[in-house]
């Protein structure tokens, strides 16, 4: 031992000198300190999972963000399905609306009627990745895409049809009359498609299918989105709006005459007033109006004065023609 009372420290590769034995109370103090630190660690671990005054445990306080609301966790439903909350982004919004959900065996029950049901056999089809404006989910259905309660669609790639022409006939037989509106969306992805399209057109007519031809996966997805979006819309949205005013009927009647346009109708109505006066006007009076030449006036007079039913002239037989010419001279 050195003169200062400090034990020598081993250096290099040599062995450390023998240290004198410590008293018994020093060993007991060391054991007590070790037990104290162990008990404090165990107490800290036990308190880590207990909620504090703010309702969060010590571990959660360290993980919780300092500002802003916490992100909602996914909601687990019965059957093993998980639906993301709408605040989790675009994918979560679609899932929260009922789409992009998973289930046991890849089959998911319909959680909301506002989704496109997709057959599990369509997994991997690029059409699915292009369905963005409408929510979708997998379901145990007979058709490929169910776009309504009574509307089902079959998807057919023309390239696949040329390799397996019997496939579509089996699908049609399996589907039978399960849907009131049956669609066949044909993806034309080959160059020589005339013969195949003609054959599929006949198949659709015989089996009462509505055939839609698309040229890309994006176009197929857009058709599905439109059908789903207009599922509960009234047919008045796509009907032609007919104007029942007097001017509208007058325009419809006069423009049926060849060469007469809407500007001519406005000129006639402003000068004569009524359809009766236009019909009764003379050819000279009509010719004085701007935009009405001799041809238009003649066509108008022919339409006003001509017969409503144009009879076809009957062709005379050879005997009648011979009788009109008289007996043949020998």
C-alpha cells in the first residue's frame, strides 16, 4: 500500500497486487445498496404502467406527442375486419366509408351499401387500383363487380378470351339471372379484335347482357364508378329536357324543313307572329325577309301546301307496259 493510503491500480498485462480484505460491515453495506437499487428499479417498472393524474402512464407520457391530438387507432370489428378511421389519410377515408377492408379468407361482408363489391378472383387486376372516387371491398359474389343491389358486371380481357374462349360462357351460365342488369365490360387489349368483338356481341344479345367496350384499365374503372355513383339517381338526370313553350314548338316544326335554321325561325316569328300567319303568307312576302332566299321559300311553301303522306308510285308490270304500247306488229 502506498503512503497516501490508496491501493495501487493494476496496469499493463501484469496481475493486480493482492488487496487487503475489507471489513465485514463494508460488504454488508454493499449488499444493502444493491438490494435498494433493485427494489427501486422494480418499483419504477411497476409504476410505469400505472396511469398518472392526467390519465396517462409514465411510459405513455414519454411516447405521447407534446402538441396536437393523438392519431386515432384502427377500429377492430367482428369477423377479423379492420376499418381505418377517416382521419388516417385518403386510404383511411375510403376504408371508413366501407371500402378497402380485409377479412378472413379474403372475403368481407358488405359493411355499407355505398361500396362496389369485388369478387376475390379479381385480386391483382389493375382495374381495382384505378377505382378511386368510389369505395370498394371484396365480397362473396357471383359476378366480378357488383355496382348495385340488382346490377352486376363481368370483366373480360379480350386477350384472355382469345386464349380461353370457353371462360365467358361458364361465367354467364354460373351467373344465370341473378341480376336485373347484367353488364359485360370488355377490355379491348389486342389489335385484331373484329372477329372476337362480333362473337361477343352475339353472346351478349342472346344472353341479355349490356356490352361495354373499354380500351384501358382506367376506362373500365371509370365505368364502374359511374354506375355506382348513379345507382340511386333518378332517370330524369339523363333525360332530355324538353321546352314546352310556344317558341320551342314553333322552332321544332319549322327547322324540320330542310335549310331552315333557328335564326330563320326567329325572323319569321318576329315578322308574322304566329304559325298560322307564317303558313298563310305568300311567297313574295317570305322572300322579302332577310336570310330567306328562293330555295328556302320554295321548300317552306312545299311543306305548307304539299301532302302529308307521300305515296310511292307503283311499278307497272310488263303486261301493263305492253298493253299501253299496243299490240306488237308482225
